[in-house]
């Protein structure tokens, strides 16, 4: 599968292009989407091919992003605003270049890390003879079952890794906020304590008044 990315992501766009070029054989890509940026990817798809787009925001802000999928004629097949994760399956209605974009233009200072998996077509058969009329041998059936189980394991591992990365990001963000809040509370407590000391000191201080007597 060949993916080509472009958009308004600046230098990160070139990094994404490099990642895509290095991982052109794969359908899973994780990339950084800066604030006020938009990143698009393109795929040549044959009519009648079943495709699935799945994405998830791993880090950044409220963990949301805009996603849009367009057909070769510019028709919008899928559009979601500020979505944290989602999955969309469709069948190509015509030959041509399909385009899907991720946008972070609504964010002014927070960049995001986005993962997506774009699957085009069905997986190749483990054995070319699977489509034959006769039944598979016991060994072939066992191999097919193991193959399907391993695919499920890979999918589960990917989702668990994504959840782990997202949970770690949330924990680090929460830890940072708690640390800042603790420092702020300590400063406020110190200021209040010093103020109380001076206030109490002023209550017990000696106030002497001097009276001047005038004699004639």
C-alpha cells in the first residue's frame, strides 16, 4: 500500500512523508500533528475494494482531531469533528485516488499524536488452495486457525499499546498539574503564614502616645 501525505503541517509534514516512505509496506502509521495544522494522505483504490479506516489520538489536548474522507470525485464519505477515536468501513464505488485528512486547525497551541490504520482489501489467503471445492486437510485447517488467532493477538496488542500510551500521557499530564498546584498551594500557605505573623505582631506592639503640656 502506497500512501502519500501533504498538508499544512510545515516541517512535521516532511517528517510524516519520510515515515510514510519508510513504512510504505505497512498500513499503520503514527505521526505528530502540530497545532493549526492539517495532514492529508492519499491512496489508489480499485472499485469494489473493501477498506477500513481506524484512527485514535494518543496524546495532546483533549485527545481529539477532525477527520475527513473523500472519494475520487470529491464526495465526502466520512466526516467527524473533534473525535478521539473511530473506525469507518466502506467499499470503493469507483477507481481512483481516495483522500483522508486529519486536522488540528481548531487547536491554537496543542499538538497531537495520531495513530491510524488504513486497510485496503482482504488479507491474502494463507494457502492458495483455500478456495478449492474440497475440504482442507487437518494440518491446513490448524494453520489457518493459528494464523487467524495470531492476527487477533496482533490487533489486541496494538490497541493495548495505544491505550497504554494514552494512559501514560494522561498520567504525566495529571502529575504535572498536581505538582504545579502543590507548589502554588505551598507559596500561598507561606504568604498567609508570614502575613499572620506580622498581623499578630502588630496587635501586641507597644503604642506610646506623647502628651505635650503647655504652661503659661
